[in-house]
C-alpha cells in the first residue's frame, strides 16, 4: 500500500465571497438635507404669507394629481413655530410641535403631511431611524404634500427600509413609487436593484441595475457596476460578472476593493491563475492588510496544482506580519501545503498545531497517517488515539494504525 495515498487531500480554506459588499444605501442623508432646504424655503414663504416659488416638477409623468399645498390659517402659526425651532436646531421642540399638529383634527392634509415630514427629518438627524420611517409613512398616508414632497418622502422611506434590512417592505415601497411616478432615474433604479439583490432575486436585480447603468452612461458609479457584477455572479452568469469586474478594475486601478472583487470573481470562475496575478500585485504593493485578503490569496494557490510553495510563502508572511490569525484553517492549509511540497517534517509540526483546533478527529488521523509514513510509530499511535477520541468517519483506519507493531 502507498502510504502517501492514505492522506486525504481535502484543502480547507476560508470561503471567499464572489464580491465584497457594496454600500449604496446612504443616499437617505443627502435626500434629508435636500428636503430640509426645500422646507426652509417653504417656511419662509409661509412666514411672509407669500406663495412659495415654483419648483421644477421632479415627477412630470406621475399618475397622482399634485394637491394644492396650502396650510390652514389656524394652524399656520404652529407650523411657523415648528419651523423656527427646527431652524434653531431645537429638534426635540420641533418634533413635539409636529406631534401636536399631527394630532390636531382642525389641521388639513397639508398641515399633517408637512408636520410629519419635518418630524421625520428631526428623527432621522437624531438617529431615530424607526421614528423617521413612521413619520414618513404618515406624511405619505396624509397625502397632503405636492408630488415632489410626497414622492420624496416615499423614496426616502424605501431607502431607510433597505438600510434597516426590511427588504420586502423596501421593495414594496419602491414598486409603488415607480408605478406612480413612472420614474426612470438611474440613482432610483439602483436602489430597487439593491433591494432585489438582497432578496436573492439576482436575475431581476441584474436587469434593473443594467437599465440604470445604461441610462446613466458615463455617470454610472463604480459601486453600481460592482452590484451588477455581484448580481450576475450570484445568478450564475460568470462570463458577464468577469466582464464587468475587469471593466471596473481597469477604470479604477488604485481601488483595492475593485481589484479584490476582480480576483474573487476570477476564483469563482475557476480562473485561479488570473486571480493569483491580481492578488500578487496587491501583495507586492503592500495592500494586503486584512486577514481575509491573505486567506483569499493562499486559498487561490491551494486550489491550483503545483502552487503549494506559493501558498506556504503567503501563509507564513501573513502570520509573521500578524495579519493572518493562527487558527485551524490556516494551520491545516499550511500543513497540507508542506505535505505536497514533500516537506514532511514541517507538515507534521504544523498538523500538530492544527489537530487540537479541529472540530473532529480527521486532522489527528491525517497526522497519524503521516507519522506512520515517516516510521514514527509511537507518535502515530498516539495521534490515532486522539483521532478516535475526537471522532472520525472511518475509525477502522485509526484502528489499523493502533494495531501496528511497536518498533
């Protein structure tokens, strides 16, 4: 029997995601600032008794008839007081007054909606996201704002729902938003694509994201491309994922995230040599600074024939720099790399570090097999004993080693 064939070559590496997560939900803050400026202009008009200056209709194709946004005479002083507190950065006072207006049966739909919108902004700026979402829903339900304000509130609500991992709710809000506004703005379509992606509806996400990117043209943001790449990858369309990853990486050569994404997509599509090439450029530039990045590179080498020495170099460098955590996966990967490089002594030493950390006795059994191969029978028996104690799939293999005659 070939002793070497007894060692299971099961490369254990860290799972590498196809892409790094991209964050594109943070537009709510910009929306809030925009709305705040708009409401300040509205406040100025209300305070002077003049009509607010006409604003461009952001939703000219909306199915909703924009109502006349006009406050009642009785409630106007309260609205002005609320806005004064808001402008003076007295958020708690502004919110309290807004609550009074919302509860006032004499207030009309605009009074209620306007107060709810301001309260939403106060809550958002105070990091009370749940409160902000509640007020935005009220602003929508009261139905008193013009289309810009009404759909602005709806769009911001959808973003906050997405931010809070309420993906189904966000998509429902977005579906209503697009159905009523007929909007085709790229930045808004991207939010819907993001919601679909997070709901694991990858082909649909890819369709919406491609529509957004095509509409934006040169103005399309790299993170949109990254999300489309992720959607293609998760949908099993590796060729398109690689194409986009290469395009983004070429346009942003100094963006480490884009380069890591490219390497990960290459890995997922079994283009290990290309993945390693991208990662090695980052390594040479000193840009591999995280545990997961070193794992991604050594995993790439361990999944390539004849690249064990490169894996050893990466793992040892990561450990020496204190970047790689010395855990089971790292040590068992290093041990197997040593073994298939015919450096059995170092393989044994490393297996001895990995085996106590293993979830079962399989690593002790591999160690026992290797010790037997090297005619270190007493040590092999001890390792086999530990394997049985921790549990193995084939206890008979361990028993064979335990039954070996002593030398």
